[in-house]
C-alpha cells in the first residue's frame, strides 16, 4: 500500500502550515481576546484557502476531500498549535449541512460568510447524541423549538445553530438563526481559551425548511468522522509538544549541562516519540477503514479517539513536567497545546465513552 501523500494533499498541508505559521503565543492570545473568541477576518482567509470547502461534495460547491485529506489538514492545524476552530465551526457544520441538503446555508458557510455551530449536548445526557429535553413541534407551517443545549462550541461566533431536537417521536436536526426570537446564548470560556455557550430556546419560531434531511444513521457517521479529525488534530498537537520539548531540553542547563543529556529524560522522550508514532499509525488505520454503513467504521473511529486521546495527553503531561511550572502557563505554547488536547479529548466522548462505544461495536 502506498502511504505517500499526493501532490494535492501536500498542497493543502503546506497551505495550512503557511497560514498558521505567524501564530505565536501573543498572536494566539490576541485572537482569543477578539469578540467571540476569534477574528472573522481570519476565518474569511481560512475559507479562501478552500479548507472548509474541502469538507463538502463537488455538487454542493465543495472540493470533495476524503477523510485522509481532512485528517492531513487537522494534523497540520494541530502541529501549528493554531486556535482556528476549523473542526468545530468549519468542517462539522459543512458536513451536516451537506448531508442535510441545506444548499444555501452550506454555500454561505463554505465562503466563510456565515459561521455555524452544532448544538447537540444536553445536561445530564453525557455524550448521548439523542436529544432528550429539546423538542420541536409543528406550528403555523413551520416549527417551534423549546429546550436547552450546553457545550455549544463557538457559540458567540455563530450566525446559525444546527440544533438536535425530538420531532414526532424521533431525533432531527433544525437550522436556528442566532438572531431568531426566543434564542438566548450564555457564553463561557473553555480550557483552551475558546468560547462555548449554553443555548436556550424559548418557543423559537422556525421556517418550514428549517428541518434538515438528516437521519440518525447519517449523523452518527458524521460524528465518527469528527472523532477521527479530533484525533488527527491531537496527533499534530502531540508532535508539536514533543518538538518544543526536545528543543527546550537541549537548551535548559542544570549542573552545568543540558538536561537533555540526562538518561532518565532521554528514556521518557523516546517513550513520547513512540507514543506519537503509534498514534499516527492508529489515526490513518482508522481513516482508511471503509465507511460502508457497518459498525466497523464507528468502531475504528471510537478506538482511534480513545487511544490517541490517552497517549497524547500523556505526552502533554511529560512536556509540561520537563518545562517545569511555567509549562502549564499561557506564556508558553506548551500550555496552550495541552489545554487544546484536553478540549479535543472530551469532544464527542472522552476516552472512557469512546472505549465503551468501541466495545459495543465490536
């Protein structure tokens, strides 16, 4: 099997690396302090590169990228330690809108003119995709939504929410404009500095075309993709953590010598290297699994998310320990990377949840 990247894949990876290259700790902090936790001008630049369009099929105005293509971009964003919410507010909404047949909102999302966010999590539901307290009812030729969502990533950036709700006895997804009557957002910061929020819907009135043509099985397949892409970003972050730590131990001196010369630290760094290589192998093994509608695809994604999440978290903790107390602070990129790993590790299921899904699908 040929594992070399194609010219197009190399082009996208290089584009991401060039785009994210100017991001240092100060630039990252400035982006986080912008309204909504991110700058819309930068989002427009990201969209111009085609990095959102990569997630949509050609007949919908996209570039029909494969999961491997998307994983390459996610890994490059992670390695750059870039704060771009490409996964949660770019790829995920694009996949949902494309699968749901929402042509006009999808076109706006691909151009970067409109930012969307997926609102699915509910209190006391852990990582269950099935809506419980959020309901939709037919009303005046349209719909009325009532309920609440939590952990809505990019909540203050979003112009549009894709909300899961129970409708006529089954789960469904609805398009909810952020400025619609009955929509309220309470924002809060996540560990990585990004802004999420609580979404409250008080009899929000929606148009007749607000419901997406998206069945639960299709939604489950998209979530499996997001687990793989979250894992890919974590692989990139793990590599960045290792690279920065290797550079640091070559410079930091103790007892008159570089601490990188200490055998105990060398052994720990070798173990970190092995973890990252194992994670990368697991990532592409999962990404290459055929998506045929069987449990195998869901199982591969769940297994990769659990394995990579645990191992990259271990690498992050080693990196922080070798940097000392300053490693956890916002003064070093190490701290930012570790906190992003923490957030991604919880996205669509922590390691325990992913392992449980893996066991059920086995």
